[in-house]
């Protein structure tokens, strides 16, 4: 599992990264939150509104700060889908 927060260094982007970390810990997942703040990397992700949350290469949120419970639900769904796909 790969979780990325995309956005310039700003309070909203930082808050999204913090909420993502709380959600990961809440599910007992030992996954780092990668923060993409480099303008050249951000411009390569054309069309995103900041902050954005990317889970396993798929944009799951753009333009809003999700709460920890909202992110936890997305992560739990991804874990369930990977377990189903592995079976």
C-alpha cells in the first residue's frame, strides 16, 4: 500500500498528512505517508486541486481535507479489496 499527500507546504496539506497518519495507525497499518511538495512533481499530476490524497496510484480525494475517519474508511476498503483480490 502506498499513500501520498500532494500539495504545497501549507496548513491544509499538512492537516491532510496528519489525518492520514492517524487513520493508518487506527487500522494498525505500518505505511508511511509520502508528502509530495516538489512543484515539478505536482505539475506532473496534472489537474489535481490541492491538497490531494493518492492511494496506490489512484486519486481518492482532491481539493479537500478529509478527516481521519474518512481516510480510515478509504484505507479499510482498499485493504478489503486487496484481500478479496488475493483470494
